[in-house]
């Protein structure tokens, strides 16, 4: 006890020698030692330089700094020991007792688990209210619906394929409405498929039923629509060209330019339709390229020029046939070949 008291007294003297109070930081000790060293260091050139005093200050600096480092280490070890004790006694209670409340919901401290359990109960109550309202609306508006009954039945059987459920629901509902009563083969057995053994008979029969009742895929209908549209546009611009003179006057040329502009707009719309067609067509070889409005206009001009030449030849050389030989005149042959050229342009 006397040694401890003496050491405390010496430590207090060391603090006083450094002009510091107990409880200061290590940075404060270093800063005080630096100032005192400038005053008392023998080589500092100061008027207060004293080697004996500097030795005492240096000794006090080392003692105080070691004392502060020892206190810091003691605090850290104490904190670590406290944490180890807490970890040691944290799960003293059997693990299964943590789940005797809150229905096993949540994790963390009891207060955290209680908050999580309250949120869970609120979410569960909301889901139950929504389910009750849904069932109430179904019973109110879809009491006799075959779709609802079939959905309930499918839930009981735990059908996982949503596409099959949807198809079955639509078929049952259509049968209940009588949409299948007008089929030509109603009540008659299906013809057995006796062709290639590598094709599924059910798939073949379904495809045959669809074809017999006029079903066509969307891309086939769109392909027909594109073909009819381009034929109508070509015929319309050719008719517009025939109405104008040859050669055209300035007014007729202006009218022809308007017709060409409208034709170009229609071709743009048709090309957009071709883009939609290329996205759904199942075969790459069935895809279509865009139509060029300028090429179509030039093609119309060529057809019109050929028609004019054919008409001139026909007017100059009317049909003459030699009754003795039964052969056509050269003029008629020329007209025939010109008409063949016109037909070639139309086919293209």
C-alpha cells in the first residue's frame, strides 16, 4: 500500500513537472514536452537551458506517457472481457424457448421480434380481407360461371400449368354458352388419322378441325393483306397516269407530282405493315423486303409507255387475216408481243 501511494505521489509530481493535469491525453503530453524541451534543452540556445532540469522533464515525459498507454490498454482489455462475458451468458436460455412466442416470426432481440410479429399480423389481416372481398364479389357476380367452378376444381387438383387451365376454362365457358353448337360435325366421331405414324393423331385432328372451320394464322392473313394492298396501289397509280396526257402539261405534271407524293405515303404505311409481318412470320424465308416508291413509280411509267406504243401499233395495223392461209399479219404479231410485254410488267 505504501509503494502504491508512493507511486501515485511520484506520478502526480511528474504531471506537475510537465504542467499537466491528470486525465490529459497523450497528444497533450507530447505537446507539453516539446515546449519544455525548447526552454531547457542544453543545445537549444535558450537563456533558461539547464541539463538537470531537462533530464527530469524527459523522465517525467516517459513515465507519464507509459502511464497513459497502460491505462488505455487496461480499458480496452476490460471492454473485451465484458463483451466476452456477455457473449458467454447471452444464450444461457435454451434455444427452443426463443420460439415459444410470436409464432416463430422474426429474429433479433425480443423487442425487435415483437415489432416484426405485429407487422406480420397486420399483413396477414390485410390479405385475409382482400381474399374475403374477392370471394364475395365472385359469389355475387359469377355465381353460375363455369370458369369459376373450374378454377376452384383446378386449385383442388393443384394444376401447375397455367396455359392448360386457361384453355380448359375458355372451352368450358364456350360450351356452356353454346358457341360449339353450330359446328358441322357436332355429335359425330372424329375420323381416325391413318397417315404418317410419326405425327401425333390428336395434333393432326385439331389442325384439321381448325382448317375446316376457316381458321388461318395471323401471318397468313397479313401476307394476303400486303399483297392485295400493293396490287391496289399499283393499279390506282396506273389509272391516275392514264388520265393524264402524254406529254403532260405543267398543270398535269403538278397533278402527277401530288399523286406520287400520296403514293409514297401509302408505301411508307405498307412498309410499316411489312415490319409487323416480319416479326410474327414463323419462317425466315417468308419475310418480305420493303417496297421502293421510286422504283414503283418508274415501273408505272414503263407500263404506261408500253401501253401507248401498243396502242399506236394496233391503230396503224388493224387485225387482218388471210382467209386462204389462216395466218396473222406481221402487224398483228407485233401487237401481240407488245401485249405480252405489258402482261410481263403487270406480273412483276
